[in-house]
C-alpha cells in the first residue's frame, strides 16, 4: 500500500510540476473577451475530482471524461486522492493556466472561500458539482449540479416507515447509521433528511452513527465492531453502497442474514447493491446518479460563453424497493 501510495504521490507531484512548468513558460492566450467559439472548440475546463473511493466515484469520473470528449471540450483533470489541499492546489493551477471554466467536487463543504475568490478575481467562472459547499459569498461560484442528499436521506426514512407498517407492531426500531465522509454535504445531507422524517416517529431510534468514509473496507470494520457492541440492531442505514457491501460481508461472517435479520437501506444504486436487493439481502436502494458529465459540459459551455446558468440543478434520481419488479432494470454501469 505504501508503494502504491508513493507512486500516486509521485504522480500527483509530476502532474503539478508539469502543469506549473507548462503554465510558467506559457500562460494560455485566451481569445478576447467573449471570444470563445460556440461549438465547444477551444473551451478548456479544469476539473478537480475527489479521488476513487467508490464505484460511484469511478463512474462519476468516467462520465465527466467521456462527456468532455463527446463535447470537444479540453479537460484538465486532477485526482485529489481524498485531500482538500490537493483540490485547492489543482484549482490554483487551473487559474494560473487561465482555463475557461473550473468545475470541482468539493470533498467537504467548508474551506473554499479563498481559492474561489482567486478564481473570481481571475475572471474564471466556477461550477460546483456532485457535493455542495457552505460559503457566505454565493457570488463566488456560478451554480451547482449534483445530487440532492437531503432528499436521499428523507427517502431512506420514508422507506422504513412503509416497511415497519407492514410488520406486526413492536418495540423500538434500533437503527445504526454508517455515514459518509465527515463534513461532506453528501453525508450531512443524508443524515439531515433521515432525521427530519424520523423526528416525528419516536419508535425509530438511531442508537449509533459513525463515519465509514464511503469506503467498503471501513464499512466492514465498522460493522464488525457494531456487531460486537450491540446485541439488538433492527436497521442499518448506510450512506453509500460501498460501505453497505462491507456490512453484508461482516454479517455473513457471523452467519446473519442481511435483509432479514437486519433491514438494510443504502444509497447510490450501484450494480452490486441492486443485485443484493434482488437477492433479498438489501431492502431499499436509493439512487444517487453519478452520470453528471453531460450536464456539467452543457453548463461549462454556457459559462465559457458568459451565459447565465441555473443556481442549482438536482439530477434525476429514483428509489428501488424490495417489493419492486426489477427484472427490466437496465445494467447500472457502475
Ligand atoms: O454517494 C459515494 C461517493 O458524493 C454523492 O460520494 C457522492 C458520494 C456517493 O463516494 O459513493
């Protein structure tokens, strides 16, 4: 792992050195104001991606890269390897190179004011994608396209209300929550929406909540520990399928039947989770759509031409329930 991480860091270093050297020897000559052509040719988009923590993220990256190719937009792509400071460095490199538009997935919601102010001073519009940011000066970014995490959390809770209506009345419903990356809008939004719905149903009790950072390995570790600690768990609410797959592994180690012994609700709708839903090992899968590339490119084109864009676009998402007929569902692609 050290070797791999070492290579990754060297790769990142080479990326920034290369970009810095390229920038130093030649700032890009931007056409005169408004001179960007309208058919995407010549548009350069700097994109800062979080990393590759889940199958969802990998699909999100593929969607951005393929959509840029399709649109004829030149993509400067940076993988931050889960570090906000690498995202800030990459955005600064995009500014130095004078890209036409900057887009990024904010790994956490806070800490973006300074670098976005630098982008604004450089006259480069910024598009926030997938996750949201908390910022006082909303003028520092042009708009947002991504997932509605609060609604995803609400949908998870609404499923539980429906599910337990079908079961004989009983005692408290004890819920363990595996949350995503701390301070990310995806995690805070899902937690908020989930609690918003359940707060008027006191039977449902969140007995434990811990971050598994959207990673399968941490989901496995967390669930092993939870099964050691709690003798009675009725529900697992996991903020992403990656962690949920770890939960299933941990339950099977103990010969427990996920989806029966413990109700499982998860978010993303990657293929492996849909397959587990069909097997009855998961009870509800809430879609979080990673295929945001085409929408990002359309907005980047408008921004490059100086056109206004909507402040917020939530991508289409649906919910898959254990009682649905999923036989016609096309492959998920992630
Ligand atoms: O749910 C998870 C990924 O930001 C909404 O990040 C995204 C989340 C997604 O790692 O799988």
